[in-house]
């Protein structure tokens, strides 16, 4: 049904490519050539944290110090032009890009059991007021509607204001995230997908995963548009 609607919509209202301005942007507003050039995160990687790992085995860090989340699904490497696309989406209020990111996540998900609930990365009220929207929630809404999975933006809240993670070291990021979230409902036995735009060190998602695990969740996956990888 969705694919049929997207084809009809594209036929009536053709979109230009958001990257090169070609006339045929297709249903994702990205032309075929630009889509093929995006930095897919397709190399061997740790299934738990998404960092490169030999033959897709668990990496040493996840073995020695397992994160609270059980798996990571990252669509792209956080490199040009994906990094620029996400920056424009967040800071220039290009909300139409949420549809593009959501559909790409959906199309790239492995064939597996769907989660019981999707929880978007919460923003602190002060950050939400400053930005005007929660970029993760906008993507999560579309993913949830398309997959017919409930999205609960009220299940967890961010209770600790903090400076942007990008300005902090790894040690500071971890400390910054301690006690950052609260869960407002019981999640006993549920399989949860956390949606965020970017995973850098994983400190924010790990803290959120700890919170939902304490609320009873049995399995937690991270679904992100892009993953920062070591160079």
C-alpha cells in the first residue's frame, strides 16, 4: 500500500534530488546516482555496537564492557554527504528530510522480528524549546507508522540538561549521560527499538538503554541513520 502511494505521489509531484538537484529525485528525494554514492555502513562490524569488527564478531570493547543495548543497526557512516544532510535536517528545520531518513532505515532493516515498541531519543525540554522539534521523534513517527509499531515519545524523558555531546570527550560524554534519563512507564518483557539520528560514542544510547532495561525491557536495539567510525 505504502509503495503504491509513494509511486503515485512521485508521478504527480516529482521531487528534485536534494543533493545534486537532478529532476528525478524519486520517492526519497535522492537520485539513483547520489543514492549509490552515499557512505553505507556495510563493512564487517560488531553486531552490538556497530563498530568495525573482524567477520562481524563482537568487538573487544563489547566483550570486556558490554553496553546496555543488545544490537545496533546503522544505515550510514557519518561522513559526507550524510553528515551535512543531518546537520541541515536538525539545524535548518528541513523536516521533509525525516521522510527520507525513515524510509531508508525501513528499507535497510534486516529481516527480523519487529520490536514491540519504538522509543525516540528524548530531548531535554530546554533543548526542545531551542530547536523547535525532536529530530529523532520525527523519524520514529514515520518508521512506526510504516511498520505498524507503536511509537511512545512519553515513555522516557531527558531529565538532565547538558551541553551538546559533540563538544565533549568520550570520558566527559559518559559522565554527562549519567542519570540523564528517566522512564515513565513499565516496559516488562518488551523488545524495544531506540531511534536516534547519529551514534557517535554510543554514550547517550547506552544511558537510555540502561534506563529502559531498568524499566523491564528484555531486549534493546539501536536504530540510527549514521554511525561515527574511527579513522
